């Protein structure tokens, strides 16, 4: 039996299908986006500055211990939590507090980087077919929504089905964050009202103890401190947290909308240049990309 020559073996090896090459951009499509943030400095600095101003005002004219009154705290904190829970449900309140804590460690994806990553994925799919995106799925596990989007593409689902599924998930996420912001808004409204209720309780106790001078001081403290606690809790803590949750929801919705547009465009095998136009229509003016005009490698360069 004749043994194939080296040149024949080389030709046979060259004729075998080779794995698709990665796109020639600056980075692989699965590794082009980085998290922004960490601790939300604006929230922490703002809350700390507000607390510092109040503390300076307290200590300048007297003792901070005079502003500590457990009954007043119980009325404001306990009453606010109770009324807010009565307005929603235990699950909604628990989720709202988790989201409020999450904004203090706020990590978001840069929308401009997200759009660029979507373009890179679209170019890779256009060169070698949508199935080639299976190779980058392990690199996308850090962003679950994008991982699901690319998985739907590689499984060959129709573009309309992908759009319905992803759009539904975006709407559900926005609705959940909106409910959490609503819980915090409601709590910020209830806290001053509970402070007013505590003030009325203190005044009633004070008027009922006019014959006992030793009871007038504690009753007056309850009357005044509940209003103070309610105003601080509602306007300095809860209202800013509600605004932060709303903003985080908007940023998350924008990122997921970009991923949805990209997934549908890739599934339809549209030109990446058209995809860039669709993404820029959603992005804020300062975040729009010009990938094909500035970053895309030139043929023959």
C-alpha cells in the first residue's frame, strides 16, 4: 500500500474545516465590557455629609445624648415599617430593602462598552455564523442576561421568539425595581407622618402631666424628637435611596435593552452597521459609539 507523501498530507490537512477565527477587533467579543463602580461613592458621601451637618448642629448647641430617645425611635422606625408593610407585602418590603442595600455597592455595565461588545459579537456571527458564538458562552457567565441571549441565538430560536422572551424579562425586571422604589417612596412619606403622630402622643402626655413637673420634660422630648426622627428618616435616608433604586433600574434596563436589540439583530443576520445605528438610537447622546468609523480594522491595513 502506497504511503501518502508529505505534500499530499499537507493538502489533506489544509482541506479539513478549521475553527472560526476570532474577530480582528482589539478584544475578544466576550471580554470587552467591564463593571463600573463598586461602592457608590455619591450615595455614601451624600448620606455621610447630611449626617455630619446634622451632628454638627446637634453638638454645637448642646449634648448629642439629649437627642437619643428610645420611645421616639420605636414610634418612628416601628411605625414606618408597620405601615409600609401594610401597604405592600412582606416579600415586597424585603426585596425593597435588599435593593436599597445593593445601591450602596452599585456595579453597573458601561452602556458604551456594552454596545461595543454587541457589535463584536455581531461581527463574529456574521463572519462564521451564529453557531460560532457557542465558543464565547463560557466568557459570558458573568453577565447572565447576555449569556441567555446568546444561548437563545445558538439554539436557533426565531428572532421574534427571542425578542418576546428577552423583552418580557426586561419588563419584569423594570417592574420589580419600580415596585421596590415605590416601597421606599411610601416609607419616606410614612416616616414624617409617624413623627407627627409621636408629637401628638407627647403633647397629650405633657398636657396630662402638668401637675407633675418631672413628667413634662420626657413628654416634651417625645413630642419633639419623633418629628425630628421622622423628618430625618424620610428626607435624608429613604427618599435618596428610592431615587437611587430608580436610577439603578433605568441603567439596568438600558443595558438589557441593548443586549436584546443585539440578540435580535444577530438572529436575523443583519448587517452590523445597521445594528450600530439601532444601538445608537437607544443610547444617550454622550454614550453613542462610532465603531465602524473609528475602531473597526481596515481591509488591507
